[in-house]
């Protein structure tokens, strides 16, 4: 079955919310599971933990398994590194200079080892 | 949040094949219908004087378009995925984003058919992402060979 391992990079500003919904919808159809990845600047990122926990809760409502990963460093670099281990990435973009900015999405779509669904935030 | 209608722009090049394959994979998982679209790029001939050269070029592009969308139709038929085909005229990124209102997902690659278009096709995908009314799934050149 396709699209089993779904990677969803998330940020604290809500620009990934629509991407999260889309990823959960896909997981429901494929029977797949999600890893919510937060890339921040520091270790022990409490806001980041809250963000990924919200994704777990959303997944639970729909019967979708969500695991979480907290990382620090360059979002684009880390997402690209991870892309080898996933069937698909579902990410948001705000088009502004935030964690999920247009430039991160651009870098990821250029070089990801798996397909990338970009869900532009409605915010 | 559904995946019922998938738009697959194609230019008939080798590079579109992995995007087509992925869109079929997606359609099989989600039960979607695929619409294959070829955008007859007006910018190629719109600045040329209206003579037989232009007509020939137009016909060539039209034929290329028909072949491109028919390839997708064949692949979908093989996979029992419902499919429609369209040929529209315009500037590719604009035409695709205009159509995006009617779809749940667009699937495209990042390499185009001309050598120098290696950079440009990536920018078509980027332009579509910026303006699309629906999510866009992009298969990179790296994912292409994976």
C-alpha cells in the first residue's frame, strides 16, 4: 500500500495546520501513519512540544497514529535528510520568512527523496 | 479535505512520467479521478508574425499535447483509474493555477523537457505552489530517480 509513512513538518505559528489536516485525511485513506516533526532553534522547546502534541491529538480523533520528533537546526536540511525515510512529506507554507517559509518549501521540493505535498496556509 | 479530483499537467516529456505514476498511485488509494492537462504555451508563438510558420508550430504543439494527454489516459486505463483529458492554451503556470480551483490536488514534477528548462520547470512548480487554490504534490528530480 502506498503513502504509508507520512512526514509532516510543523511550526508553532499554525502555518502547518492545513497541511496537518490534509496529511491526516491521506493517512485515513492509505492506512498510513504520521510523524510530526518540529524543527526549532533550541533543545527543550516547550512550544514546539505543544505543537506536535496537538497533531497527535488531531490524529487520535480520526484514528490515525501520529508519532513526534523534535529536532534543532536548519529546517530545510533536516527535512531533506528525513525525506529518505518516508513515502511522502506533507508540509505547509506561509510564503513568509518563518520556519515553514516559501524558501524552506522551495528547498524541499527541489531535492526531497520522496514526493512533497505543499499545502499553502489559508491564514 | 478530500482527494477526489487530481490535476496532472503534462508536457509529454520523460520527466513527467514519475509525476504521472505517483498521481495514479494516489488515485488508487483515494478513489480519485485524474484530469491530464497539456498547456499549449502561447508564449512560444504569440510574438511571431501570423503566417504558415505559426500555423505549423501550433499544429505541432497541438499534436504534442494530444500525445501527452493520451499517454496519461493509457496509463490510467491500465490502472483502472477514471481519467479525463484537456488541452488548454495559455501560459503554463497561469493556466494551471486558474484550473486549480476545481481540483483537490495538482501533481507535477520539477524538470521540463528542454535542457535549459531544467531551471524553468522548477519555477513553474514554484509559481503554481504560490498561487494554487489547492495543494500541490511535487516530485523532484531526486525523487524521480529514487
